C-alpha cells in the first residue's frame, strides 16, 4: 500500500527533544546522512543538541501561531510529538495540546504540506473497559483532559483530510518506553524500534486519514491493529522481552489504566477531597 518507498523530501519533527521525538530524530538523521531525505527540521520548546550538522533546529513554542507557520514552511511532512505528555490542568493543555495543533494543521494546509503524523494516545479511548477489544473505528472515549485533547486533534485531522489536501495519520500510541514496568504494559507496549517502524509507514503509505494503534507485537491486547497491518506495519518486538523488575499484578477496569480512575487535577467537587475520595 506504499505511495512510494521514498521518504518525503523535507520533514519537520516537533517535540524533537522529547523521549519519542529523540528516537525518530535519530532515525531521520541517519536518513539525512544516507541521502534518503534532503531536509530535517527539529522543533522543541526545550533546548536540544543538534543531531546532524545539516539539521535545522528551532527552539520555540507551537502555542504561538507564527511559530507554527514558520516551522512548517518548506516541509513535505510533519511528525507531531510536541505537547504536554500527560494529564494536566486546562491552563497548560489548551495552549500546548489544542491551540498548537490548530495552528499546526492550519499552517500545513497554508504551506501545502502533504501529511501530518500525529502522536495521538490510547488515552483518547482510555475509558473503554479492558473486557472490550476495539479497533481504529472505535469513537473516542477519553479518560482524561489529556485524552480529550488528543480526541480533539484526531477529529480536526479527519475534518482537514476531507476539506483540504492535507492527509493525517493518527497514531494512538500505547506505552512507548524503554522497558515494560507495569502489568498493563503487556497489553499496551510499543518498543522504540516498532514506533519508528510505524512512523515509516505513516511517512510512505497511501491514505487520506487513518487511525492506527502504536503497539508492538501483541495479539491479545485491547486493540485490534489490523488497519495498521493493512497499511504495511509489521511490529517485530514483544513486550515480554522488555520486562524490567517485578510487575504489579493490579489491572485497572479501564484500558487507560490509572489515568481513567484518577480525579481531574485542579478542581474538587463539593464534599470530596482533592484525591477524588468522598
Ligand atoms: N511515550 C508514550 O508512551 C506516549 C503514549 C501516547 C502518546 N504519546 C504522545 O507522544 C508525544 C511524545 O511523547 P514523549 O513520551 O516523547 O513525551 P515528552 O514529554 O518526552 O516529549 C514532548 C516534547 O514536547 C515538547 N513540548 C511541549 N510543549 C511544547 C510546545 N508548546 N511547543 C513545542 N514543544 C513543546 C517538550 O519540551 C518535550 O520535549 C506526546 O504528544 C505524547 O502525548 C506518548
């Protein structure tokens, strides 16, 4: 199903200084050295080391609309990792996870960018019970404000894929960490190498709008990832090979784990304590 095996010529990675951004940046730096891409632009609000002498580094916030337009100019593809990567108050999530996405999608349309790969999250569907197996057609059922922000961006990406030439590839990433440290990760883990494999599919496959799960080789998990397999994704890693330490046997009733049962930070209904207890 590949458009072409060729990577887009010019690629922007946002959140490039973060955990996942660093992995993908290393892969794309190699592609730059090998002549498989011509330009690599890296953006983060944090300072970052230049991974390649020809990489273009921008230190700025995507919450600023002008920054988003400057960042996207001349880019064929965007891999969007930037944002707050966990539950928080709206004061922080609105600029970093909602306004930033709105600016970025508008900028990409205005500059004729071909595609955006979006680091969505399993927390967009984290309120589904663990007894249910869902696929890419499952409507959002967010477990947190963070999950609501991811669901917002998925829906915006779907709209833009219909009204504009901009395509989007939304990766509902599970747990992408160096190791499996919780029982839940046995159902949600994605190794860094498998994440890069999925990104490669997002950069080369033919689609207009897709939702896929960021998941390693897990046959009996919460998510049926056949849509990603149809597009060419072939994960190679199994969570059991990444287990570190003793796993806590507790399993949440919800796919999103503790994020689904934690109270909303910053507001407390009358008669309850801030930790959610009555
Ligand atoms: N790691 C996972 O298991 C996982 C799972 C699901 C989704 N995700 C998503 O993938 C993305 C990357 O996750 P990560 O684990 O690397 O998180 P991370 O926190 O390590 O990286 C996020 C990066 O975004 C940058 N950033 C934050 N706000 C910004 C802004 N306004 N402008 C520019 N840069 C900004 C941060 O400085 C940071 O470097 C996030 O969007 C996260 O929600 C990650």
